[in-house]
């Protein structure tokens, strides 16, 4: 396993810039998740690091060596493709043994390694069969076997769980964490599901439109998003972003929006003034921080109409209309609220969750 | 599909099918039937459907040199020296030319198709440019071809004809093979590359086995085109190279006009190699034919 | 409630395999019912039979009380929305909606006005002149639904309409779809493999497995009172924990011994003594500071950090237990002490795999 550095990587297809000035540094043995929407450039990033695409600009440095111009078969990297790509004319055994065979490892050593991987991934019964007889989950495991049998500098996984049923996805997810601990490899894991990214990674890199939006620990991207995209992408449900005007009346600051008004605590007021905020801005509130009550209270003074309620067993997601604004809130299960009833909400915008309406970037606190 | 077919609809369908079958198979029936007819029945009117005096004379003329010579002697006017021999040379020449041209066409077609699919050579419209070339009626280029061949001293040579056939079937090969290669996800080769294989090796071990059926199907079609080609055979040769099609055309005499029966015999026999070829590869054929057709 | 759809003993066999086996189901007017199950359980086949594309081998399909087995899909007046929505990408939104109305039989003059009304209803008015191919997923879903609902179908069938979408869009579209359905009082049958979708949107959920319906109930019932092990494990994110336990069944009491020492008591229940399972939901496990009665020790192995909550994986009885907690700093390897919320655990019979209901569970001192 090695450190991986990607410096200002650029890749253009026809007229579309798939990767635009992408820079990443991954530590030895780190599990990095690259997360983003479909066509954000995630697969392109992996394939460029693997050497399947030649970069149009920038460098790929692995373990200190510049890999940028090296052909893929000379890099010691494993890539697990989104569509699995098991060799259809070879058996499970031959597929898993493939990297060792091309490296001319002696046959008895191959036999031993394949059997041991087969046991670990519980695919022994598939070794003599062809891939078209495997189920989706089985194909996945055999492909993983092929990817890990020869430990290289880097293991890359391209949306390995995307094509599987939701119930299998939830259970297999932890297997990747276990695999990471057992192999102690540097791993890049790509997905469009931010839940997976949050669950698995040491650090998360959020990619959109070929550009890195933010890299940080799960706590960083969740509690301190850098811009609107990250705030709305990470978290289920995502952060509420609400436009409001900052106004001062009688020495008290408050945020005025269409149909609501939120006073800022006196103790906080000082910090807000120091930030030199514009009048027109927006603020973000995480759904679990929205206080919802069936009747008006001190903490929940603002009236709202309930649009819909999702009962998920371990929690409920509520959509409310507060003035002209739609809010999502998460509350514990077992409550009396239902659609079309009235409820009362309370919000407390944090200073590090204020953002510019024009640029979508969150204002930094004065240190 | 949904609902049940009404009886009259079914009857109509069956009748339409019968008519279509008759129209499609009638020429073949006539060919085989004529090949067994004696000379006086070739052009009789009303037409003789099945001969009452079937004979193998036509086949003898085609295959046995002695019989051909005797026949030629009895005829007045030129049946030319090529025909007083037997048709074996024609079968041989056609076999050589058609096979060689097929192999070359599929080989270059695969190389070109791979390049177009994997590396986007020539841009997005390149395959369509190929198709356009194929749309040219060969007769439009025959005169320049003859002049060109004569300048290059390729007239009436095996190599020349093979070259011409390869060139003209290449767009077709590329177009067909392209669709087969497109069916193989490029991640498959990618996986082979990543796990240590060199590019050419990856193609041979991973992609090639998957397109094999398609290549055979393409080969069959190209072979049929080459085997039955007449125009270039006629214009680009002057007698040294004789294809099956030319041989058939040469069965003509001043006294009896076109020797239909002999032509029919030769025609019937010349379908056999194609049927034979198709039979041995039929297992791959179905897969090859449908493989490219299903658009994802 | 009036019954809109009734399936009675439907079966279908494909090349020697039973895809659907003797399936019966009723759907009330205006109800949103989800057909939930893993891939290959027969849910799409069932949908195909209701729609009329697949003839059932046996059984009756009744819509509004009349048997429709012989009717073609067009005659059944059913709306169908599939995975890819099939919005006509080269036509404008207006043309797409118009298509739906044309199918309904509206003449050209009336159609123009009706399209405007339809667009207003589905919040598509500003998009009327946009090309189908230029819409984003949320807009496409609304167009597909509007077009289908314009035909005023008796029943709307949806086959995994959101499985191709990114996770973040799905959550938003779920709410929109549900709102729409309620405002129109449209009867909907929704096929999915995602339990969160089924739980969040439906009036009732029908869980399918291997061609059969295993349980039909409200989301609340399905979650808190699953009929058997399969349903219990299939529903819930994070998934249910299955803990092996030793049951001693007496005349008047049942004792459930958990690995690690804790023992739970309840009144007599129909279960034989021996090894069985205790099903515990991750958010029904409490972390307690020290070894209290009923608490079991489990070392922490993995932490999943979702920002607003953590899911801890602790080693217990040879497997990993999932615990859903409020975020806090924890270190891998630290010893946790866990207590199970006795009110909501599930006692699962190992042989029959059925959930055995009990009255009240108490921790032995």
C-alpha cells in the first residue's frame, strides 16, 4: 500500500471536461470515498488513476513515483469496475487467478491463494462455474476476489454496491470496512450514495462537475460543509437551505424570511457582527436540528403546515411549510403528527451555517 | 399477443406466407429442375416444370473435360477454349480468390473496427463515411478500376482480383464487426490490462473469443459476396483468371444460344460450397447474427 | 373501503420455476400499496399480470369487481410507469401530456385547454415548452406521472420507478409522489426492493418472497410486528440484530437466556425449549455506563459515522451487533455495555422462523 497523490488532474472527452483541476492526497492505508452525482466524473477519475485513460493535464503519483505516463499493466493497482467485468469465458477460479497468472506466479502458489480468498469471500462453490450462472452478489464477491488477490499499491472500487438490492447493499457495506481492516490497503471507493461514503470512509471527497468541492472527514463534510452543494448532498435528508435577510432592529439581529422571522441570540450577536455579513444571505439547518412540536412552545414558536410524514420505524421525516419555505425535519418515532395538521417549529441558525446567496459558499468564522 | 387470433386472420396470414415462400423459392426450384433437362427442354414453351427425361449430361459437360469437348465440337460457333475444358479451374480460381479476399476483408475489418470503436479513430461520422462508399454502385467505378489495374499491371491476376474484392467488401466488414466489438464492454479489456496483460494479449484472450461468432458470420456474408461477384470478375480479367460466375456466363454458343441447362448445372453446384460453409459454422451463426442487432 | 383490485389465487410458472404461487391480495380505492421484496421474488411478474402483459396460469384478477383476465392492457384502463419513465425526449412537455389526453379520447380542441390544466396541477406549467430530453429527473417523474394520470386510470402501477436515480433525488421524489397520490386519491400499486421507500410512502405494505406474499400490513405493523424472520430482517435500516438465545419454556413462564449472562422473563408463550433467536432493532439497544442487571458486554469494533447519528458495530455472541446512537467520541476496542429495550424485542422461533408474540418481558435481577 502506498500514498497516492493526484495533482491538478485534467481529462477532456470531445468537448466535455470530465475532470477539471482535481487534486487529492491520500495517506497510506487510508479509506477515501469519492462521492458525487452520476456523471460527476467519479469513474473517469478512477480510470485515469488506473491508466485506462491518459490524463490531459496533471500528474498521478503513487508511492512517490510518477505514474502519469505508465501503461495500466505496469501499475500495481486493482480496479473493481461498476459493471463488474468478470471474464465471461473463464471460470470463477480462472477469474480470481488471473492477476497471478499474468504475473507468472507458480501454479501451486496460485492454487493456495485462490482457495484462501475463496474461503474468505465465501465463493468456493463458484470456483468451477462460469460467471453467467452467478447471482449479482456472487459476481460482486468474485470480482472483489480478483481485485484483492494480488495486493498492490492501491485498491479502487467503482460503485461496487450500486447494482444490488437495497437490502443486500446495507449488509454488504460493513464487509468493505472489514476488508479494509484486514487488508490494510489504501482504498479509493467511489459511490453516488452519500450514506455509503459517510459509513465507510476515513475521509470523503465530494466531486461535482469534475471538480472537488470538499475533502474532509465525515464530520467535516457533515457539520462544516464548504458550500451549498456539499450541504445539500451530504446527509439524509439533506440540509435545509433557506434564503433570508439579516436585519437589525433595536440592537437585536434577526433573520427575516418569506413568512417567518428568527431572532438571533444576544450572546451570538457579537460573533455575527464580526463576520461582516451581507444583508441578503441564506442559512442552513440540518433536519435533526429542526425542533417540531404539536403546539407552540418557547423552543418552537413558528407555525407551519405539515406536508407529509414518513414513518421509517427508527425515526420520522417530516416536510413542513413555513411561510413560503419548505423545511425537512427528522424527529424520533412515536409522535402524533400527520399530514395536513399544523405544527410548530423552532430553528437556531449557527454562524458557521450562513452562506452567500450568490456564490453558495459558507462564510468562514473570523478566527 | 393479447387476445386471440380470429380464424380468418390466421387463414390470411397462412396464405400470404405460402405466396411468399413460392416467390422466394421458385428460382431455386427452376434452377435445379433445368439442370436436369435435356437440351430440347431448356427453352420449351409451355415450360417444362419437371423433366420427363432427366439427364446428367449438363453436369457431365461441367465436370468431365471429354464430355465438354465432344459437346463443344458438336456446337457451331465459339464456346471458347475455356469452356471446352471443364469447370474445375473455375471452381479452383473462385475458391482461391473468394477465400483469400474474405480472410483479408475480415482481418483488416477487425483491425479497423477495433480502432474505430475503442479509440474513436476518425471521429463520430467515420463509420458513416464508410457506408457511403459502399453505396456507390460498382459499375460507376468499373472504368477507372480497369484503367488503374492496367497501369499497375494487376489486370487478370489473382492478386488484383483479391485486392478489388477486399477493398469493396471492407466497408461491409467494418460495419458488421464494429457492432460486435461494441457489444463487448471495454471494461473487460480494461480489467485484463489492469490485472497485468499487455494490450494485444488482452484483445486476443478476452475480446476475440467473444466476437468469434460475429467474425464467422461476417466471413460468411463476405464470402457469399465474393463468390457470387460478377462485374469485377468480368472486367478485371481477360481469361487467365476465371471465376465461377464467369464460367457460367461463358456457356454460350452460336447455334444453341445460352446453354441454360449447363448454366443451371454449374449454378446448382456452385451453391454447394456456400451451403457447406454455412452449415459448419451454423452454431456460431445464430449468435453472431443476433449479437450485433440488439442495441443496448 | 371499496375494493379496487382483487387478486385471487394468481400463479405463474416460467420454464419450470414458480415465479408466482397462489397469490391473493386486495387493494382498496385510493390506497397506496407497496409490493416489497428482493429481486426475483415475483413482484414484477405480478405487476405484469395485473397490467395484462403476462397471462396468469391460474387465478382471477378483478378490477372494481369484474374479472379482467381476458382483457388486453388497453382495455383494463391501467396506468403504468416503469423504471425509465419513458418520457418522449424529442417532444415537448406539452406534447407528452397531450399524448396522454389523446389516449383518453379528448378531441384536439379540448385537449389544449386540458393540457394547461394538467400542467398546473402537476406544477409543470413553466416547463410546457421544454423538450423532454432537457428535463431533470424530478421533472421527468412529474411528466411521466402527469401523462399517465391524464388518462384517469382505474389503477396506477409503478415498477421500481426510482431505482435508477441517485440516492439524494430519491428521497425528495418520494415525498412529492406521495403528496400527489393523496391529492388525487389515486389507487397505486408500487413495486420496489427498497424497504425505506415502501415504509415511507405506503398505506399498506405487502412483503413478497419466492413468489408468495409473506405479510400484508401497515408500515407500522410491518416494522414493529413482523410475522416472521424474513420480514423482520428485511425491514429496517440498519437491519435487525439476530441474537442467539436459550429458551427454557415452563408451564407458567418462559426464560430467555442471552449470551453474556442476562436473562429475560415473560409469561408462557407457544415456543419449545431450546435455542432460538432474539431480534433486536439497532435503536432499541441502550448503552449503559456500567454492568447493570440485564446488561451484556461487547467490545466496539467499527463505527459508521452518518453525521447526525452513529451506528456502532460491537462484537457479541460471535457476530457483530449494530447499535444506533447519538454521536459521541468513542474508540475502537473499548468495551461497551448494552441493554436491550425489552418492550420491543422479537422472539423468533428457530424452526418455524415465525415471530412469537409475548405480553411483557422483564429482566431477571
